C-alpha cells in the first residue's frame, strides 16, 4: 500500500455489502465483476488483468457526460457494478462511507474515528470498458456539503497507474501504483453546489509511477476521504464526519 491511494479489486464473486449498491447512475449497470482500484482482492476468484485495446475501448461521449445519477437508461458512460464504497483494503466494510441516490444526485456520507494508522475511505465508479477521453482535459462535477476531521480527494484512474499485481480487470502499472489525485479543499464544500474541475495532470498528488497520465485508457472515477492518525495522547480526537452531494460528472475540454 502507499500513503495516498489504495486500489480495490472487485471480482466475479463479489457481493455488494453495506454502503455498496448496484443502482443505475446515469448509465447501464452490468452485473459482471469489474476492476476498480485498491489494495486487496475481494472474493474468491480475481479477474485476470488485461490491457486496453481497440476492441474494449470506447470513446468518451461527445458531451462528456460520465454520470448524472438519474434513473436507468439515462445518458452517460456504461457503468459496471454501480457504485462501490470502501475502507481500504476492504470493500463495504463497517468503516466504509454510505451513499444514497436521490433527486438525480449522489450523496456520500462518512463517519469514522481516527486510529493509529491513516485511513482511506471512498466511493468509486468503475467503467465497463476502457474510455478514451483524449479530446478532454479532465473531469468536472458539482459538489456541495460539509466535511470535518479529514481531507477529501478526487481521482480519475488510468490503466497505467493501476497496480497490475492486484488482479484488476484492467491494469498495467507496477506494484504500488496509484493515479494522480486532486485535492478538494474544505472551502469547496458549502451548502451551495459548485463546480470543481480536476485536470488529468493533477498538480496536487502525483501518481505512481511518475509517468504521464494516459487519458486514452481511463477505467474509473473516485472520491476519497483521508483520515489522519489519532494523536498519541488521545486528547481532542476529532472524528471524520461529513456528507457531500455530487452530480453532473463529466469530462471537460
């Protein structure tokens, strides 16, 4: 594992647990296991890793829409497995965020106490195919809500920064690989929805390996909460709590 990002491998035997789901999120939902991103395999049989090829790659929609969190059959990229929440290295563990989809928006809620180690929690949307978004500059989305006691990041995952040793469905990165991440500042979270633009070449947390991000081979989008280590004296421990609402996720030029 690394200190910034943990991949989570979904397998063909994966069953959604608490906080997870198979709701339509602006695209078709497939029941087939899918590669997301993480630190351990979930289930009994991992899907073999494979590269992005012309036969399993789709061009990003002309309007850039990834997900609008509307009902099944609406526009957007074909999504495999719905939304997955995790508390690395486990999918759907007791510390994982919960989420709801209502009113055409995704709301992710987190509530967890600090421990002796950093914690990485998140919600991930995995694509059914590799996506070529080279005509775009990054991903934007609207966000509102509040967060305290932890930090939040966004990541667009490409195959070159996905750990191939984890058995992901699509992966070509070395052990310990993770994608660049964009920080979502506390000031970005208010009761009024605002648009965040996260460029593919994130200036905040650079990916591993230190190679160029490849927008022709995208495999997921992710929102992560990073919980710091609890102070040694146990005094004044602040829980990581918050609720954020996300909508209109799309590539931008």
